[in-house]
């Protein structure tokens, strides 16, 4: 990594479906591509949805979509290989999450993805449902977390 890349700051911008398209092209999550349609990516746009960009690379798309008054679900898609940028990115996401005015925020993670469990717990979510059978579109099981503000 060159010095210019190291000096670039991570910008927080409003999420747009185009950002998800860039992440898919960057192979953010190999399984996501076949399940994330353009219309679904568009549905993720909202008042609590942000993209994190460094230079010309989309590092993450993160948000909370409201189900009804005082309840929503957190979602996130990250670029692979964020080791150097993870801590500042995490702090920005944590700050943004604290601004969400919903009383109950839910999060679902791949049951076998240890780093995802660590992330949602570090963001203040508590385990609610240890196993959500066949939760994801490819048949993988999920785990449910909740954060009550």
C-alpha cells in the first residue's frame, strides 16, 4: 500500500444503490451477488443508510431500515480485506448507529461467521435468537441480535 492511500480519509456519504453495485464488483461477499438485485439495493436507501468510501473504493455500505415505528433492522456489506481501515470504519459506524432514533434495532448474521458476531456485539447488540434456520437466501442459518435504545 502506498503512502497516498494510507493518508486518505474514510468519507461517510449517504448510501445509494450504486455503491452496492461497486461493492458487488469488488467481490465484497461472493454469495451476495446472485441475491442482491438492483431493486433490492435501491430499497436499502434511507435516512439511516451510509456508505464509507476511501479514495475511489467503497469500503462498506451500512444502514438500518425501519420496519415500523420504533423497530428496524441493521444491515451491512463490507469490502474484503479491511484490516488497516477497520478500526476507524468501526468507530464511524458505531457513532452513526447511536444516532438512529428507533427503540429496537435487530441484526441478523451468518451463524458460522465469527467476525460478524464479534462486530454486532461490539456495536452493542445482544444475542436474541441463537439459530434462525435457513434465514439467508442461499439456505445458510442465521443468528439474531437486538439492540434496544
